[in-house]
């Protein structure tokens, strides 16, 4: 789970299976800048910080469902899901449909409560 005061960029990228290239393509930030920013945690643009925080909250919600199991959480984000149009949650984020995925997770968690 991602429960620290500072955003753990590398962990979030690991769970979601994102590369610096993915982040660069999504954000429009040059690849070398993304690599430096992720490694150092410094000079990360506010919009990119916000995205990472949103992803961290989503990861935490899914991890809670799996009892904090990091492997199951990572696997859930990488596997195709028939309820999501037979694409993976990771791919949904990559194509810019984070809000759709968030609604799906919230609804699924409320049904299992």
C-alpha cells in the first residue's frame, strides 16, 4: 500500500506497470525530465503530482480489497477485465479514463461491503 506522507513514485509505477516513457507520453514532459523527477522526487509538476496521488488512492483501495497483498494488487491492474471491456485497469489509465476506473472500483467495493 502507498501510505506515506511523500508520494512513492517508483512504487506506483511498479504496481501500474508504467515506464518513464508511459509517464512522458501521458504528461507531455520530456523523458529525461521524467526520469530525473521520478528518481529525485523533486521538481515534479503539480499536475503530475496530482495524477500520482490519484493513482496512489486507487492502488490503496484495490490493495485494501486484497488485504494489502501487493502481488494481487499489481496483478489486478495488469490483467484484462471483462467488466471493463476486456482491457486491463492499467490500460484504462493509459488511455486517460482514470475516472471511469475509479467509479468501477468504488462501485465494486461498495457491492462487496
